[in-house]
C-alpha cells in the first residue's frame, strides 16, 4: 500500500501524471497531512541530489574533452600535449553561432506561483479548515494555471516579434547596470545569473507585474538552436517554497519554483533536459533552491 | 546519410584517424558536454573516471555519428552512449571505490574549498547515490537530475517504462532513507541552504 502511494507521489513529483490523475493526487495531498509530509521528504531528497551534482555544470570543461568532441586526438589524462582550443565552453558557444535574437518577456507573469505543488507544501494549514482549505487550494491552482497560460502566450508573442526583444532596460556592456536599474523598482535586489556557459547572452530586463507584485523578467538569447531564447522571471511570493516543477503549454516549457520569499520561472522552448540543467545552474548561482 | 556527407549544411573537417567530423555534430557534442559530465559523475562517483567516461563516449559518438538520426534528441543519444559504456565497465571490472576515495577525489576538484559542512553533507548525498544499484542510479539521474521523461529514459536504457518507474521508485525511497539516516549531513545542508 505504501509502495503504491509512493509511486503515485513520485510520478506526480516527476510531472508524469496526466491532468486528471494529477488533480486526484492534489486533492489527496490537500486532505492527507501524512501524504504531504511524504511528498515533502521525497522532494527534499531530489533537491539535495540535484544540488550535489550541480557543481559539475560550473566547472570548465577540460580541454581534452573538447578536443575529443572535435575529433582531435588527445591523451586520456591531461599531459603536456597542447590543444589549440579555448578553455571555456561558454565562450565557444557564445561566439560561434549567431542565430536568433529576441525574446522579450511580456508583461504580467509572476506572483501567484502556487500551483500543483501547493497542495503538499503550501496549503497544509488552510486544509485543516476543510472546505475553506480546498477552496483556497483550488483558487491557487487556478491562478497558477492562468499564470502559466499567460507566460506561455506572452513568450510565443515575444518570439514571433523576431529580432527586437522588447526590454525596458537593455543590457549594456556591464549588465549589472541594467539589474541595478530594475532592482530599484522591486522589493528585493535582483542578481543576474551568468548563463554564458550555456551560450546564453543577457539581452536586458523588463519590469512586469503580476498579482499586484512587481517582478523582473530577464531576457536571454542564444544562437544555439537546441536551447533557443529563454526568459527568467524573478518575483516575490508569500507562498511556501516548492521544488522546481515542470509544466508545458503547447510547445513552451516552463520550470517554476519558489524559495525563501522569491518566485522563479524559466520559460523557453528548449528541451526539458536543458531547462533542468539551466535551472539548476541558476539555483546554484543565486542560492535559489 | 554517410559520415562523409556529414549533417546537412555542415562543413566537414578531416581529422586524424576518425574520418571526417562535421562541425555541426561537434558543436552539438560540445554543447552537451557539461551535462554529460554531470551524468557521468553521478554514475561513476569519481571526477577522473567521469571525464574518462565522457571522453570515451565522445570518441564512440564520432565514430558512429552516421547512426544519429536527425530530428531525434541528441542529448538522449549521448546519454545512451555514456550509459552503455559505463555498464560495460561495471560488468568488466568492479569499478566501485571505497567511500573515502570517492570523497577525496571529489574534494580534489579545482573549486575553492568553501562551506565545508555543506560539502560534507553533499558528499553524503553522493555516497548515498553510489550505494544504489547501477540500474537504479541511472534511472534516478536521468529523470531527476537531467529532467528526462520516463519514456525518454526507458528508450535510453532500453527497458519498458514500467521498469523505469519501478527502478525510480526504489531508488528514491532508498535515497531518502539513506539521507534520513545521516542527520549530521542533512543538518549541514540545511544550514548551507539557509546561508
């Protein structure tokens, strides 16, 4: 029995349940404190595992591996053999492929990141109040779904805009300047994750408002078609923390999470595997998960 | 498509003894290297073994680049190569190392030493990962760290989706139990996360 319960929770946590079953699990979590606790423990173990392996992403890729990827003969262990390649993967990718510019983030994104995970982490106290708790959970889920719909819709509009990403504050030579400006309009300072190892260049920031709270939309573009343009939304939230949660709207992928009063969402058309990797990178840099 | 033709629109370079390598193919390979290293690190439990594993995977991928089907996921194809080579290594020799060796190897990376307690706690997580059977470890890494779906993971490992679900369930429960049995590590990690 416990095994079946764990299987359902794990499938839910991995985003492998269809909408109907997902709602069943959310309803179950809404009314079962033990299940919520179990879910929280599974999510925590997952978070720790990701964090334990994150540092690999930030290490410079050894030259011998880049040489191997290029088909150059290289010794298996580092030696005196000098290879004519740059040491940083990010610099290579960034310089190589001018492809596509343009991802603005549109208005109205964040704030109400409540969603599917809310049931097990967020609404516990509310749920004690029976119907009121379920109503609150329902409303939170609906709000989250609406937000995700909007985020995906705006993303597609922005992508269709082409080469002129609509940013309020374009990135200058020193991108920190853009962050400082937009941070002045936010309750918390926004830090800029460096995503150049992924070939992603910061193009600028846009101030968006969602749920009555201002948020920053950071726009990144790349010439790597496998990743494509991305936006990172950083807002504030009074909701409980949740682990990165995957969702999808047509061909737009979203990873969203909350940590210590901040809400984050990574939106793009990259494969979910890339999004996970990039989200891990962001969380590591910002200590955001 | 032959290896000589390369991928569409991609210039070819003649290299050493492996024949022509398309620049586009190499670009894809380089782009996925950080994730391959992370996956290999999780599998092998060692920095040097992981890089050897990735290097071997690169060499095999280049030798078989004509087998890659355009329109399919390149990263999944590479994960499969890494996993296959690693399984071969596991079968041919006992590559498991003593816990102390693993920790020392990992701590020997270039990253400056910081937040020692947190690192010890994360080492505990890695040790818990190392204790999992290889098939469970693979499923856990592909789904939870690399973010692949059950179906994609099943295709990489070449087993039914139900088998992946079963392995994943056992792995997650085992991992959680091992972490719960290491209260010092958990506390340290929480402390670090709160910083």
